[in-house]
C-alpha cells in the first residue's frame, strides 16, 4: 500500500511556491545579453541625448566670439580669428540707445515678480487642498489640475480680450497677471505638503493656540520651502523664456521682454544685417541669469521635485 502511494505521489517541485519553472534555457534567454552591453547601450543613449542638448549651446559659445562676416563664413564650430566677446557685448548694450538693457530689466521684473507671486499662491492653494476639508474640494482640485492640460496658446486670445476690456493691454500688468496662476505649481505643492507635513505637527501648533494663518506661515511654509523653491525655479524659467504672451499683449517697445526684443531684431535683419550678430550675442547673454540661478540651487530643486513626485 505504501509503495502504491509513493508511486502515485506527484513529483515535488523545487523553488518557491507559486513560481513556475522557467524550463531549460529560460533564464539564459532572459540574460542572454551581458551586463556590460546593456550598460553601454544606456550610456550611449545618454551621451547622444547630452550631445543633442549641448550642441546648440556650444555653437552659441563659438558664435559669440565672432564678427558678423565670420558668422556667415566657415564652420559654425570653428574658433574665431580674434576674441571679440567684449566688443560684441558692448555693442549689444549700446545699439538702439541701449534698448537691450531695458528688455533685460523688463524680463527680470516679469520673472521675479511673477514667480514669487505664483509660488506663494501655489503653496497656499496646495496646502489648503491637502490639509483642509471643504465642500467640493476634490472637484475644485480636479478643475485646477485640468488647467495643466490646456495649452497656453489656447487661452492667450481670451486673456487678451479680458485685458482689453479692462484696458490693461500694452501694460506690464497684462503680462504679469496671467503668470500668477500656475496649476502645475498647485499640484506640486499639494503633493509636497502631503508627503512632508505631518498632521500631528499642525495639531500641536493649533493646541498651542496658533490660528490657521499662523500655523501655515510658521510651520507649513517652512517645511514646504524646498517645494516652494522648486515651484519658483520652474515658474521663473518659464516666464523668462515666455514669448507668445508678451507678443500678444505688448506693442510698446519699452515694455518688451528679451525674447520679444530679439525676435524684433531678427525680423529687421534685412534692414540692418548687424542685427544678426546682436541676436546671437543677446541669446548668449540671456542664458547667464538662468545658469546663475539654476546651478547653485539644483540640489534643492531636485530634492523638492523628487519629494513632490512621491504622490
């Protein structure tokens, strides 16, 4: 009887329960390519992406050292016969009565003011959506997030009509006001608040007698500082490079942004060929503030973006 049971007992499978035997050659099929080949392929793709990204910047660094005839002759990546950077920059800030300096100042005002206002509004809204309960909370939040899906070009004309009715077109307010609202910043602030601010800490502040505003300013805002910095940098870069909104709202040359001003010069190359050199040098100069702001703060920016991406 025992021998009969032993013969009918199914063979015992090796390995963990619930796992199928890959069969002969299964593991070898999955690991057919060596690890160094996979790593080399990933490294090659990253190198190609890096070269593709940096190539225009390298060309710009070579071009900023050249005179106008040198820009049209030879290879774009060939060095200049002389070093004309300082002469080019001096001409950039003196041509047309120093208009480029005015454009830089306008852009700095738009970017700093708009980024600060958008950051404060986004952090406050994200904190409220995360920590407070009110009627229609999720519906309002879904409506805000829907704004991320709407391209800016689709709302520029309605914004222009609203600003025209308010008689704000061709003023700095027509550019500044639309930049204050940032739906993506609200989303990022709520995600960061949910992952970084424990509810027990807020309850402790309320027990100590702090009101909601004081709790937000003294506790919530301090903890959300890395996330707020991330929102500020994203908004600052977006405003600094913004072109379409100022082009629609502004006609006064003294209110132009750098992007709009360089576009104006580029459109007038047929009248003044030297504008080509000014556009090239101006494009290089406009990247300096972004590099000075982004590179020292990239560690905090990456930390804030990673924390906000947890949710």
